[in-house]
C-alpha cells in the first residue's frame, strides 16, 4: 500500500473520555452469585483505539455492555465525559457480534437510523450517510437490503452505522468479527483500520484474538481471567496499516501470550 | 473479461424457468378443478339428483346468468347480486379492519411488555375459546338485525387470529435488533413504530391472511341469522325457496370473492413489505 504511515493523533494531555473506577460486578445465576469484574480500573483518552483483550468469561463483554448502558456495575463508577451512564444513549455507538441490521431498511437507511433518531434533518442525514458508506467502500450498496449483502458487507454497514454518529464520544465494538471466517475477518480488519484512519474516533474494541488486538489497537488492556480486571497494558506504536507478518508483531504476540499465560497461572 | 453467463443470459434462464413453472401450475390446477367438476357432474346425472345436486353445467350457467343480470327465472332475493356481495364485502372488511386496528397494537404490546401481558393475557385467553358464532345471538340482542350485529361478530371472531400472530411475532424478534434500536436512540412509541412493528410484519401478515379468510367465512354465518341482505341472506333464502342451483351459485361467488379479496389485500401488503426485504418471496 502506498498510503503514508499514520499513527493515532496522540497528545499526552488528551482528554479522558471514559473513566472506569474500581468497578466490581457480579450477577446472580441459578447456581448462585458469580463474580464478573473485580477492581476493574481503566481510563481511555480521546482518539484512542483501545482493545480490551481477554479470555472467554473474563467479563470484557460485561464491561462493554456497561459502557453501552445495557447493564450497570454493582459497585464503582463508570463515567463518559465525567457523567454517569444511565442507559443507552446517542453519545455512544455500538457494533455487535452479529451485524444486527434492520432487515426492512436499506443499507443507507440502516446507517442513517441513529442520526434520524438524534433529530438530524433529512438532507444532513443523507450527506453523512453517503460519506460514511464511501469510507467503508459500500457506496454502490446504499440501496440494497441486508439480505442482498454478504456477511462481510453487513458488518461494514454495521460499522458505518456506528461511524455515522458524529456526536458519539466513543464507538463500542463487541467482538464484531469473531463469527466471521479467517479470510473475511482479515479483510474486515483492514477495512476497519482504513475507516479509522479516514476518520479517527475513540474506539473500545473487545476481543479474545491476540493478533487482532495487535493489528488494530493503539493500546491493549489485557484482562485477567474471571473475575476480570485489567492485568496489563501494552502500547502498540507501530504505524498503520500494519504488516501482520512483521517481526515486531510477532514479538508483541509472544510478549502478550506470555503475559496472558502468567495471569492464567496466577488465577 | 469473460462474457460467459452474463446477466442477460441468466435473466433469460430465470424467465424460462418461471414460465415453465407457471404453465405447470396452471395445468395441474385445471386438472384438479376438472376432476371435482367431473365427479360432481357424474354424481348428479347418475343418481338423478337434479333437485338437490344440480349438475355443474346448470350451476355455472346460473352463475353467469346471475352475474349478467339476465336470469330466465325470477330473481327472488331482492336487490341485485352485486348489492348483496357489496353489502357482505363491506361488512367483512369493516369487521376485519376494526379487529386489525385493535389486535395489532394489543398484540405488539402484549408481546413486548411483561406488565401488559400479565394484565391482558388471562382475559384474552378466557374469551378465545368462545366460537364466533356463539356471539351471534348476543350481537342480535345488542344491535338487532343490523349491519352492526354482523360487523361485531366478525370483529370478535377475527380479533384472535391477528392478536395471537402479532403477539408471537413481537415476542420472537431477535433481541439484538431491539438492543441495537435502543442503542441508536429508539424509545417508546418510536421503538414500537419503527422497529417492533416492522420486525413483526411477517407474523402479522400471516394473522391477517387467516383473519381475512375467517372474516369472509364468519360473515356468511352471521348473515344467515342476522341480516336482510348479503350473500348469507341469499343462501338462506335459496334454501327456503328450495333452489339448490341458486344456493350453489351463491357458494361459488363466496369462494371467488374470498379468493380475490385475499389476493388483493394480503398479497398487496406482502409485496409492499416483506416482499422487498425478505429472501425467497
């Protein structure tokens, strides 16, 4: 690729968007209480692409659902721009593991849904939707219904739907590509990086895939096995788009794998 | 650039297949109907049942004469057949529309809200086993031998088909669709109107199809007992006059109008909704 290497616009004094302080969380299952998060602390500055990496069941998805306002921590505080999250809101946009598109709306209408809910005027919605669909490379599919799109295209529409929300302080991604086959997953990751380079946003991306985290993130928050907390943080300063086969990536993968194994042992 | 199997060729294949399938369907349908008519004719002639089972030829010519308003024998049923059909049609449609207007919103609410469900479901389940015709005497008591009585019975009878289907549709919506809608700012009425309703449309259409057929069936039953006009009335009069051909003529018209109504209303709705956004429709 001929594109110039780009890194996150990082200022040491970047404003903090998300602040998780001493979150403890447990849920009541039929077998009794089960602890999901314990002493979970995390701060996310503006413009950062953060990956939350952890094994299944470590509570990383719980954290994302809390950010989305779909569930609430039992203890501790979780703030977006200093304000407590009281429910789902248009200051956060989300991409799910399934594309979760509305089957009765076209790709363009799906992407514009949130903007319409936010009270945007029709012409502005159309302009923004066109722009975002262009970024994810789906301008030609604007008028298609979800059933007419491939699995990968559906996910790109879902990403565009989140990206369209200019007023969203943070974009939340809950293992969006984990159900996609490896070849298409790599393509979607490239699309995501290109989208992020075209229009950098604060992103919280939950994944259990180490390579994916290294490929995407400015910073990786590695979670301990259940009950989850952030056990280690790793900054990835490699320029984007990254070369999956580079020695630096391999070294990072080794380092992170070692860290996760050690956490596993101690748990 | 390869030109093998270009879009035009493929479209031609599709067209050819569609024509083949349509022709096959028509031929098979014709054979089925001809079989029914053949058995009917044979029975009528063989057992000499002219009086109670007139042959299809007689009945069909009766249908044609009636529709062309040029019957050789006197017309014993007051207004023309078209006025009877129109009266029945409007009653069925009114009852159906009222039932839809109540059943669809109620179904959506009961399907999505635990509170509404817990309040309303027992009531609805208690009323459900009462057959539509059981309401006819009460309807006559309340409204007399009027249009209102007939419309009321259709309304009661067809509410349930639409309610239960709508409720099932609302309840079976993929939860992630609702979560996505909420995350992208849809709440309250907007959530119901923009997300829950369209997501339930496939089930709602099934309910409407059942209810529309039911409405037409119920209308005849109600009219036989509670009306001075309509196809049900014609049926009953034909029996009093001992005119089996007229009786069967009315039955055929009921079938034709019911079939046409279903095509017109439900298919149109289907084409304009799930026909656009669902596969294999």
